[in-house]
């Protein structure tokens, strides 16, 4: 291993709390084409058990540090080609830890356009500057008189030229730039003010109309909000440093002066040099470093926003699936009607309809009759209602219908429809439903995402799912890369059924991509269901290396090999059989027998190929074959009579679903078309640094309404127990299913008898069952 590679390994190891040898092993696997999910799950012996979070951080930092080394090498060669590389300079370049430090050192040697300093040198003014630096007793104006010529009009022009040369020297002083940058990071203040006359237009930025905050303390979401306000020409932003310091020369100006040894109490030359230092700071260095720090702030804020989005997306992808139940999806609408789609337990489309219960038709009776007909015909078990426009009205429509139906009645739920419209118009949806109206595809997506959120959401661009924090303000490439990694990790953590998965889902499996996923589906359609994982090698262009990466994450139910339904990798089947043989049982009968498997000593099965981590993983998998890491299915119940933001009153205690978790708190859907915010200070009766310590996207929580602002569409909520008992629902032992929760403490309701004309219409629909 080269010294550079060893240095990178040591640096990353310190950052991710690992040993260099672990990092070296992971890097070697990544360079050989292994994916993060594969390394995390099947190469624990090699990496010492690095998890997917550590590996993702390792992968990111590896890219940066390799780019840094490439740039460092290029800079050293550039300076060497100019015959200006000294041992001391090379040592500084090799010691630089960031790209910014390398660029600072390169500034004096970087090819540049003709500068004012160069022109001054050509005019013979550098000796004047050197004279003033060397003899502080000189009177600048008198010394400058000797340098007047046909290109330098007078002493004033000579001194301005000398100052230009000095400014260039100071601006290229890497040590000074480093000191100033560190000082600004610690002491700079970001000042935000509203542009005059923009107060009404920019009311949503009112919190930043006159705002000052230390640069190093600015939370990412506030930084992005202010930057968006600046981009919309509502706010003015500037970095201030030592604005309140009354001294004649600010600390930053004195730092510049110290480099040239200038003193405020010195002679005439010192006074000129002090003014030149101040000029350099105000005209050159302040601007340059302010741009650097604002760029650094944006990068820091973007990293925070991307992390928030990534964590929320992971929670959403790994949300509890309702499972293989016949589901009706309702995509609410008013004028255009409510789109209805019914899918079977596998997500196959069975039926569609459009109903018009709202204005302008107001056909409530016909709408409920049509819903009743579809429910009876297809024995619908779940009804998924999209949470967009008219969702509460649609929810009420279904709520009034359900008591009129015979048992067993479907369970209704309101689910996020974020991204459903994007899916509807996508090529994936067109390929799945070429003859289905675009508007009805959204209803299909809503139904399927209740059955299996992961399988459906992978069809949508993650940026369109809408669980981010200022996601439209961040670097799209960085965001896409991070979100793709989240999707990949989530899909592989759950595993994929090889014989039912869509190409979109298969494309996210370790080692596969869109092309191979489509090839697998084509092979499946042509030759029927896969009977074993080995048959994957028959798929066009899928070779041994790809098979190694993907096989462990693909499941085959009821295939020829029972282990194909588990996460045991084919490379370890012999080890699994060895464990089975030690139990004296047949594999199928042993799977799920916790008592027998827990009695084994994993150390007895360790050999030269597989260590203790792999043995334990196999035993765990045999104990709970094909286990799904996602939680049990639950849902929130919205309060009756609360449909609009105007229905809310302070003090109300409501149940809702966490839709988004940001650095400053959690957003909760309480069924009024506008999520409420539980500020981080209101999440618990203790200090909370990270909201995810308390909640995550998809959690069912009880909240208390603290404040309602309909004009600004803001709802303030609290989960503090000392504010009325608001709490997280489902924590600890309260894991009741919706069916049990709905009936606990009450007699099971009898089927209600239909009444009046509506009842007659429903009975007629049910007779067609």
C-alpha cells in the first residue's frame, strides 16, 4: 500500500471511529466493485463489522480525499515546472488537509491574468514598496518622488502602484489567509435585512427582516431560508466582523498589518503601511473571504438538509407495510372527481372508477353506491385515501359509508400521496398501464404504497416524495447521490422477492441496475418464475460478479432450495447445511425453531472462510427466515369535526402522523390539509438536541394544539407531557393493530341497517356482489 493510501485510511478511520485496517479492507472491496449493502451484510469479517452508515461516510470521504490528493499532485507539478518549488513549500502542500488550504498555497504560482500589481512592477515601483517596508523613517511622498517617469504621473500614482503590489502579496499569503479565515469562522456575524419596500411581498421571511447571528452557530435551515430570501431579492445578506469594535483599526486589519510589521504608533512609513493594510482588508481580503465563508455555510447547510431528507426518506421507505390485502386507492379531487382504483394483494389492478361527490355535481349517493359496489365485488380490506386536496371530505364520505356496510368492513386510512402525480406521468407508469388514464394511475399508486411503501416509492424520483428540508435549494447532484444511497440501503435491508418485484425495485438491488433489472423481468416473463437463485446466471449479461453482489438480497418463496427464501448468501450454503446437520434435523423443519438454534455454540462452526459474525447471522436467519425489518402496521385516527385549519383551537389534543422531521422539529399531519409543527423545544419534557431522538417519519403521535395562524398557514403543536399529556403513540408495549384499537373497550358493533333511499341504493349495489 502506498503512503498516500495509508494516510487516507488513517484519516478516514479517525473520522468514522474505526481502525485503519478496517478502512483499508473496505476500500479494497469498494475498488473491486463491491456495493455498500453487500460489504455491510456479507463481508463483516473483512471490515471488522463496519455498518452501512460508516461505509457510506467512508465512501464519501474516500472520494474527497482522493480528489484532494490528485489536486495536490497537480499543484506540486505545476509549481515544480515553474522552478519555484522549495522543500518548505512542498512540505506545506503535503501537510494541507483541505482543498482550500492547497489552493491558498497555490495562489502566488497560479497562472493569472495581468494584474494591477504586475503593471506596477513593470513600471518599476516594487523597489519603492521594498524601501518603505525596510525603512520606516522614510516619508512616503518624498520617497515616491524618485519613481515618477513617463508611466507614473506623480507621487500619488507611485504610492498607489506600490500599494497594489503590497495588496497582491498579502492576498497570496497562505498563512495570513488561513489565520483570517479561522478568525472569521469564530467571530463573523451574518446580517440579514429586508430590501426597502419588499416587506409585504416577503412576509414569509419576516423573521429575517433584521436578523444577526454568529456565522458558526447558524442552523442549516435558517441559512438556506435566508439564502432563498436573498435569491428572491427580498433579503440582503452580508458578513460582518468586529462591527461593534470602536478601535481605530479592527482586529482583522491589525492581523493584516502584523504580516508586514506595521505599527499604528510608528513613523510616516508605518502610517502609510497601516492604511495600505486596511485598504487590503476592505477592498480585497474581506470580499474574498466573505465569499469563501458564505460558500462554506451553504455547503454546511446543504449537508444538513441532505442528511435530514435522507433520514426522513429512509423512515418513509421502511414504513410498515399493510401487506397483501385487497386495497382500494382514492385520489381525491373536487371538480375533476375522486379517482378510484382497486388492486389485489399483489398490487395487480382489478378495477377503476371516477366518482363525483363534490361540487359541481354533488353526487354523494351515486359516489357511495359505486364505492359500495366495488368493495363488495372485490372484497376490499383496506381503503387508502390520498392526503391532498379534498382528502378530508373524501375521508368523511367513506366514514359515512362504512357503517352501512356488512361485516367485515374495510379499514380506511389517509396516506401520503406525495409524488403520486409524478409517478402517474412517468415512463414507468406508462409502461405498467399503457391504456389507463393518467389521473387513475395516481389512485393505483396510493393503494399500492399502503400495501408496500418501499416497492411503490422506488418508482418515484426521491426528490419528488417531499420529505426534505429546503431540498430545492441544495446541490441536485449531491442530493440525488445521497438519496439513491438511502434507497439502495433500504431495499437491500428488506430484501426483494425475485418473482414478483418490478424492474424499478430490482434496479435498486445490490449489483443490479436498470438494464439488468429489465433483463431479469424479461427472462421471468419468457421462462416463468425462478425456481432457484442459481437460475439468475441464465439471465443475459448477469455474470458471477453480479451474482455475488445481488443473490443474497433476492428471495424466492417456495423454491427448490429453502435457503433461497432467506438472506443467507449462496456462498455460505455449505456452512448453513453444516449448522442444520449439527441439529440433526431437516432444513425446512428447523427453520423458525428458536429453542434448538439458540442452544448452538456459534464458535463451533467458525472455519477459515467464515468467521463468527457470519455464523451468527446465519443462525439468526434460520431462526427467523425472511424476516422483515419493518415495524408492524399501524395508522392514526383523525378527530371528528376537525377538517380545516379554522377548526383548530388551542388546547385540542389530536392524533396524527409524523410526515417530516427537520433539525428544528417535526411536522405532523393532523388531517387539516396543513401539517403542524412540533418545535424541537416542544417534543419532550427535556432538552432534545436531535428531533429523531423522539420521533421519525411515519410515527403515530398525540399532539396538543398550541397556536393557530390561518393567515400564514402555521400550526404550532406540542408533545410535552406537562402540557396536557401529549405523547408518542405506539411506543413501548402499545403495539395494537388498527382493528384491535378500534374495538378495545367497546362491544363489537353490529352491522348497521341501511336506511332511506341511500340504503336502498347500497342494498342494490350489494346484491350485485
